[in-house]
C-alpha cells in the first residue's frame, strides 16, 4: 500500500524554534491524538503531543513547545526536556524515554504528515 501525505501547514508558518503547529491525527492504536510540528535548525520535526512521562500535552500555551532558551522541547506539566530532533528526554522524570515521532516531509513550501 502506497503511503499518503496529508497537508499540515505552509512551511512559512514554522519559524525556527518558534511556535509549533498543532493538528489532529491517530496513534498506532487508531485512537484520536493531538500532534504537532516544529522547526529546529531549519528542519521540520513532528511528534504526538504526549509527554513520555504521563500522557499529557506538552505545550505551555497553544503551540508553545520550546523552553525559554528555545533549544529544547519542554513539558508544561512536569518540566521534562526533550531534544527537538530525536524526541529523546534528556531531563526530568522520563530521562531516556522518547516522544512518539511522526514521519513528516516538507516540499514546495508545504509540510506534510506521511501516513
């Protein structure tokens, strides 16, 4: 079965280390899930919007995923810190765990989720 792509946003909506774009998707069990895309060092990354520690959304306010230094993704609930490029938790209660990464592609000024 060929993979399909779903438009998430325009590339111009993602500023390096700026606000992310949230969207709805499904997890591996087919359940509805919140997800997001961010841009870090010029590259777009996407994850399910679920902390690896407990299943809560990460953003402080809608679309705000980066810490105060704009270098790491941070869970608003318990302060877990994640590398934006891999989703690995490097600080906080879930050190060594990972966010659920999504297959994202950017082409012709648009960002897509690959299903």
